C-alpha cells in the first residue's frame, strides 16, 4: 500500500520531466499544462456535493523568463521529492522553501511560491502532498472519544491507542499523514463525531464529559481545519459509518469552516473527494440561536457583511436553511461566539444547547 502510493507519485513526476525533455529533444520550447486553480474553474458537483476542479488548463512555458524560472523550480522540486521518497525522508513545506536556497537561480522568493508549486504538482499528478513526503509545520487537531486506533510509530512499530482511555485531557493528536498505512481504526465505539471550532469549547465539552454522555468523538478543528483533520473525519465517517456534526461560532467565517468540512474548499478542490464529508450536519451558532437564546453578540463588520452576501451566491449555502440564516444575520446585524452560551452557566452547552440541537437531528 505505502510503496504503491510512493511509486505512483514518482512515476507521475518522472512523466512530467520526460514530457519536458521530449519537447526539448524535438526543438520545442518546453511547457507544462496545469489545471487553472481559480474560482472561475471550480464547479460544485451536485452529485457528490463537493467542490471539484473544472477542465480549464493553463500553460506554464519557458517562452518567457518568469515561466522558464518556474519550470526550473518545478524540476528541482520534483527531484527533491524523488530523493526524499528514495531515502525514506520527509520535509516540512517550510524546509522545502529553505532547501531552494541551494538551487541558485531557481530559489523561491517567498514560501507561498513553493507552497503553490507543491499544490500545482498535486493537481497535475492526482497525488496528495503526503505522497510527496511533504508535510505542514503543524499536525492535525486533537480528538477524544472511545475509538481505538493502530498507529505506526517512527520505528515502524504498530501501537494501539484508545483515544479516550490512553490519552490525557489534551487528547490524541492527529498526525499529518493519516492514510491507512499509518493509521487504522481497530475499534470504533462512538455514535457521532462532533467537530468543534475553538479550543475553549473543546475543553469545555471534555471537562463536562460530553464525549461519554453523547457517546461521541470530540474533534478540535483549531479554526480552519488542517487537511489531515478533514481526512481523519472523512475516513472515520466512511469506514465506520459515523455521522458528523460541526459546532462553530456564529459568523460568516465559521460557516465557511463548516463548508470546508462538508463540501471542500475552493483552494483544494482538486482533492475534495479525499477531504470533504458531504453528510456533515451543522450544529453551530445561528442567527436564530442569537435571538432564541438572547445571546451576547458583536455587530457585524463590513467585511462580515460582504462575506455573508458572497455566501448567498455560494452553491454550498444554497439550501433554504442557510439562505434564511444568512439573511437573518444580515438583518439583525449581529454575530456570536460559541462561548456566548456561557451566559447561562458552564453546563448549559452540554445540558441544554447541544442535546436540543443534536436531538432535533436524531443524533442524540
């Protein structure tokens, strides 16, 4: 399994290099076709309920100096990735940026350039950066609940960990690579996954024992969730048929956190089928909650208002629930945090709010 993934990555990268070599061998100026990664080339698949990359392609050519430099960087990066796979090493995205300092004219001027090129290679090859041995600076989020995983440690040994009984209050930390060769779900004794935006609310639910009361796996999203966090949730949902609910603040940016878990993000539309969990339910703060629970609020900023208006035309928020809640939030001109529920005491969120919300959905 592992070797097959890495072999596919190497084969795909070598294919790109061979294609450029063939072009030069025929006396042509080398170029590389790359899917256009912009909002105009992103389509919402109503069949799969995720963002998908369209068919528009761009051409990166050595005809111009900037294009020639990018192709040179591409070749250097592909060689670097192949060397890592061959030598069983890995690199952070930040390290790869600094590695390029040794590439002379091909070095990057900023890390966002190297990050974008790594994403381009994902889009072209159909592989994920984990297959390239590239990892972010931080791992995924932390989880607490009665599931037992088998993780391969750095010595290649398989270790079983129960994510409730074998961890402390901070929970089990999701590694950057959670593919089956690294992580296996050995037993899953939870009825629900609750993905929580903020660390404070995650800790509140843990302290109140809500993982046991709701027989749930609690997942701290750490704001906009890392790819490994979304992949972990998707795998658990698909492999063990565990429903997912996202619990966030009540503002346009938190709505987008839900959308990235449920339907995928525009930036990573080319791998949405690996990251998005379309059956995800929303149990976060809504405009209706602000009124019904008389929650403490802040006024919407102009940026908030513009984001809400943009969401009204976003296919991910097309159903009547989202249309009504977004329009109501604009009307009342208010937003609220998860922690605003503490107005009614530290136990209100676990004694009243979540049981009511989850109960309405048949999840508790």
